[in-house]
């Protein structure tokens, strides 16, 4: 990893064991030298699984496999490599997935459809199938329920820090654990989920209920972040429930009141991981929260927020600490979503900058300029047409982003 992002959390969290989950890592030399690049999660036979996957028309071979495997809703293993995305690799990429899945299924004595795979890294290069398959037997022997930080580090690419989060939740008064790890730094503009993220709980939840919980939380977390406006070919988020924790009331629908706390804690964990991805945006120096209110719907508000967050002009203004709120007006307008020019309000750092279609009379830019010099930037926009609201998170666009991506394959 390169120099740690100035927006990074102070430390990786202390993550407890999740009953029914063991993790192992290995250094296979897929692309990187002197570091781990393969993660193997081994799950108990009782585990159910849900997932959200990229809607990119250039989806990777692992994404195609996972999309089919999710129909069964069972998982015994997740195999993740970094350094090679196994995207746009044709039959060679499909063969690599098949070899990986077969190797893991033989080791665990399970159906191939219970093995999930994910890859991240360079697009278009043939993946080293044998390196991955050959590493799995040794990894199965070294797997540990405590290796969360190692697992999070093994799946990184241009990330500057390993990303993890943990929450404790209650289902009908019974305590359960949720852990999650993620990777992501660039090519972040999710259209389903984002980058790679793997979530695990010891609760007993049917796959279709898990899927509903994950999909709902995904829209307000992973689908509400952007670093550079580019959607990955490999975006994958998987949520596994092992059912090996303390026994709790059986749940059969996502709307069951017994799942209220679990639902809230899951979304909170996913938001934490999503924000960590933004805080590790390539070259990022500032974390930006964009709140949109007064929209025609929640979805419309999110689109407006993403239009602001994806705007190179807005992002470079933030990088340059320039309180150029006219660029925010531009971004709202280009979103194509309903908005009232004459009712639009904009706040930066809590200071009202514009309202009723014009700059605020007597506007003093000094406090806004001071806010722009901080690490955490707050932008609030009310578009004046309805009650829809959403929050989007992004980062600034600096020379560092160009340097990282210009040298990515060097």
C-alpha cells in the first residue's frame, strides 16, 4: 500500500469472531510482490447468502458466476483475488473461475454453486488460474476466525488502508454479530453496490430475507458514493448468514419487527464501509457530504447528489478550496431531475449561500472559504419541488488521482 490517506480512520477496528466463518490469506504473486493477494473465506454448511452485483455491461467472469450461484442462496466459500480483475478475459477468464470453484468445492466437499468468487485489479489480462487453485489447500489448513485485518488487506489494490467494520445487533432480544470488510479506492461510482465488500453475520436468516435487507441498505450506502464517476466491471457485495450464533426467533420476511435493529445495524455498517472507500479515494484530501432535500423522490435526490459528487468542476473546486457554488448550480441542472431554479437553496458548511434563484443578499464568503480549508466538507442543496431526500458521499479530485492512475500498470 502507498502512503496512508489523510482521511483514513485512526486504526483498523477490533473485530470479533463470527461463528461459522474462518479466513485465510496467501501471497500468490498474481500481480504484486511481497504482499498477500488472495483471500479464502470458509463457511459452515448452514450459511445462506445474498448479493448485489455490478450492472456494467462489461461484467467480469466472477460476477457472471456469482449472479448464477446466488439463485441457490447457499454458500460454503468465498475466494477473492487482487491484482487481476478477470474482466474482459473471454474463455480464459471463465476457465479460471471454473478451476477456482472446482478446487474449493473439492476441498470442502460441497456443491460448486456454493463457492463464490470475486476479483479486482487490471482489466483485460489473462488471470493466473493455477496460482489461485494451488494455494487453496494450504489456506484451508491455516484458516482462522480472527484474521479479519489480514483478509481486508489481501483484497486491496490501490487502497492505502485495509477497511473493516463491526456491529452488534439484536434479533428479538438475542445478540448477533455483523462483520464486514471492503476494498476500493478508484473506479468508484457504484451501480448496484461498489468495489468489493463481504459481510458476515452469525444470525440465522433465509437467503431471500437477506437479499431484501441487503438490497434496501445498498441504495443508501454503497450506491450513494462516488470517487471518480467510473463504475467497475467487478463490483460485488456479498452478505452471508451462518446461523451459528445464539438461537433467536425464526424470521421469514424482511419486514418482521424482530429484524428492525439488525436492519439498522447492517445499514450502519455498510455506510461505514462505503464512507471508508470514499475516504481512501485515489489522491483524496477532502471528504465531501452532499445532502439533497426537496426533491421529487428519494431516487431523484440521489441522482442530483451524484451529479454534484461526480462533477469534475465541483470536485476540483473542493480540491482548490474555492467556494465556487455556481458549479453546484450547474451540477443540479445537468442531472436532468426535477428542480426549481427559483426555489433552489445551497448551503456550504451550514452557511446559506444562495436562495430563491440568486445569491443571498449581503453574502459574506469568508466563513465559507474557511470551511473549504477543512478536511470534511458539507454541501446541502434543496431543489424545491417535493419531499424526497438523500445523502451522497464523495471526495475531491486532486493531482494525486492523475498520478496514481497514470502509473497504475507501470
